[in-house]
């Protein structure tokens, strides 16, 4: 039997570790994982040598903004950026696009907008907002992977936050995974107008996250809900999470490349490209986040790619209170995290566990995020050694505004395959995926 493709690498990252191997692909799936030098009749046989072969990353936290705010970002540009960053599956957040994905009709509008434009596979989150609990079962049946809820202001008026009672009502409406933006509004002081980063940081203190994580876990425990804490920044919330997990509660957490690789100490005043919510905190906090990845308290690293117009992101005033809170980094996550992971003594297998396997497991995509026989042949050639300065001209997102611009990173994506075929800018082959999708 001749297979479609064989990719060989001396650094193939498999679930049980990194080793020389050959990966054979047929019909878009991995059909064999063999010795590096094994002869397998194949239409295309590529030896990557010391360039690592990874499973395509799964980024479950991306804001595409189309339709409605397509001038901020759209499916074509976001998914091209994803592919260039080694990400082969994204799950789109329910807000910032218009309409927000808060009922089945809005999901249909978004799927229509995405059709034919995606270079990687795209799934969708639904949104839980005040009053839409009755709409959640139908939206879930339509295939969203779960529901996002905010406990504090979301940044856009059409997606208001839930209080504890509304959150309980959402949990009661549907037995789904709920993903929570955990900042407690009464601990935030967001009206403070300032160009100084330390004022912005002080306006969103760690206590806001600790209180919100505590309260979300409490409401989830009483409602038997499965929750996931989004973009955890404050290390102070880690003991709360760890205790909940030790008690057997179904709660997990993610963090983002910017919390792991950038620190408050280095952010210049007026540099609003670094603004995100919750904020990037200090180095000691960052060390604790890495420790939580190492011990499994945090299981996923995802981008929270959240672009907007350059004038909103970096206003001339340099005022942190009015700049958009979001960092667009779906393309930069892998090299950013690898650069720091390597410095701290972690391996590519760790990075794959956090950025591919963990997020795939979070949303139940058992046949993505790992190199095993039967999985979809979503694969990445990642050269882990070259160092370079990030060139905004190479960013594929709609607007190349990024705190990583000019930063020195190590590791670069050389090629990305979706279901065994290379991703190329001219032919979008990404599928729209739904919860429970398995096309075998
Ligand atoms: Zn987000």
C-alpha cells in the first residue's frame, strides 16, 4: 500500500516523548508511526532532519470578530496567522463579532461568514449573557463547544456580564462546559485614566481574579457544573484552583503566552500594545504560572488572540484606560512560549502538552492535538533553534500590532499541514467543526 505522505524527523514529538520517527499519512489521517528510517511507499516523502515534527496546535481562545467587526480581524486573516504559527484548529469566542454568538440564529450567521474563508479548522463557543439561559440548549445542540461568561465588563456593550445568580441559571440551563472570564467587578478600578503601566496594573489587582475564581468555583460546585478559567494571570488564584482540583471538582484553567513571557517590569509607560485583561503582572507572578504548568494546575496555554483597529489599540494619548484590552498573538504563541520554556528547562513535549493536547482535551477533540495512529494529520514542522527579531511585516493577522514586534524569539514554524496537505494561502481548506465532530 502506498500512503499519501511520510514526514520524518529526528525530533518527532509523540505523546510519550520526543524521538526520531516517521509519520505516515493516508486519507488525511495518521496511519502509522514508525522508525525514522523505515521504508514506507509514499507519494511524498519528506525528511525534516533536526526540524521538529509536532501535532498542529489547538487554540481554544481566539476572537475572530467577523461578522460585525471584520475591520478588526476576519476568518481569512486570523486563520492564515494561525497556520503560520503552527495552529491548525481554533475555537472562536462568542463576542466582539456582531451579532454575538448568544443563540442558534447568531451561530448560523457566524458559520455563514466563516464558510469558505478558513485556512485551519474552526469551531465556536457560545455566549451566556443575562437573560439568554432559555436559548442555551438550542445553541448547544447546534454544536458550540460550551459557553463563555464574563463576571466583569467584557469591553463591548452587547455582551454584558453575569452575576452569581445569572451564572447559576446558565449552569442550570444546560449541562455544558462553561469558560469563565474571572475578574470580580467590585475589585476593579477601571476609571483611572493614566499612561503609566503601574496605574493600569493597580486598577486590576490580583484580588479581582482570586475573588472571581473563588466565586465561580463555588457557584459551579453548587450547580454541578464543569468550568474552565480563561486566561489566568494572577498567581494568587492558583491555590484556590489546586484545592478545587484536589477536592475532585471539574475545574481547569488556561494561561496565555503573554503572561508567561512578558512582565510588568519591562512594559514602558504609554505602551498600550501590552494591555490585556487581566493584566500582565510581575516576574515573581510569572514564575508561579510556570510552576503551575509544571504541576498541572494549569493545563492549557492558548493565545486569547484579540485584535482590533490600530487606533483603538495604540491611541495617540497612550492612555491605558481607553486602549483596547487584548493582544493578537495567534501566530506568535508557539515561538514565544518555546523561547521561555527552553530557557526554563522544559522540552517541546511540554509545550505540545500545553498548546495542543490540553486544549484538544478541553473541548473533546480526541483526534486532534497529538501524533497517534488514527488522529487527523494536522502537523507542524517547527525549527526549534533559530533566533530572530519579530518582524511585523511577517504577521498575517489583519493589523500587525503586537507587543512581540522587535522581540528576540527562538524557534520558527517552517510548514503546517492540515489533514495531510500543506496549508497554502490560495486555497482555504479549513472545516467548520462542531462539538462531537468525528468524521471517521
Ligand atoms: Zn478572550
